[in-house]
């Protein structure tokens, strides 16, 4: 049945991950977010359907999301940027290939940035932490302490990426 198919897909993905010699440390970095996501999904299914009725649908949904992203993670960790852009340029315009590639590369960057911001804010005594994230009463503090600094960094990074794109000849032709 379906549980065996999901388990089989997970086994194949993990075999590919370790065949690529990515190791346990990288696996832990890649799945931490999905473990938190799985807990949130399970909680939502438990709240809506109860424990017994929500357990399997919650596990299935969380597993499907994880299995959707794991092959992309393997691809990003094992493929050089020049190879990926070269492949993308074969099936789409060069500007779009550059945009897609750059977007994919920023996902782990912003995950790392958000962790660094959280650590810095905790060291300053700001009321941030994983336990507080579960309580909607603390979301305003989390937004101010985490999201605003992350948006500032994102804007700086976007500016640097735009300058990099211009240096590569991807200037904005719509401006006079």
C-alpha cells in the first residue's frame, strides 16, 4: 500500500543522498526544517481530526512534502553552478535560467542567515526561540526580532545579486 511506497521512496532518496557522499551532517542540516514542519503538520491534523484519525494523513502529507524537496536538495548539493546554468540554458532563455538558478541558491543561504539572526538576537536577550514560535502571542516579537533583520539582509543580498547580474550582462532593459 501507500505507506510502503513512501518508505520505499524515502529509502531510494536516502540511498542517493549517501551515494553522493553527502554524509550525516549535511543530512541533518537539510532535514531539520522538515522535522519542524512535520511536527506542525501533525499538530494541525491532530487539531482537526483528532489523534488517531489525523496521525496517518499528517504523516503522509509531511512525508510527501519532504520527498518532494529531497531530490532538489541532492541536486543542489552535488551539481556545480556552471553545470546547472548550462543545463537550464538549454531549455529556457539565459536570463530566466540565471534567475531560477540564483533563486535556488538563495534558499540555503537564507536558512543560514535566519539561524545566524536568531542566535544573535538570543545573545542580545531578545525573546526569540523555537518554543515562543508556537505561541501566536509571541509572533509580533518574533517578526520584529527575526523577520525585519532578515528582510534587510535579503534586500542587501538582492542588491548585490542585481549588481552581479548587471556585471554578467543582464541589465534591466526596461529602464531609460
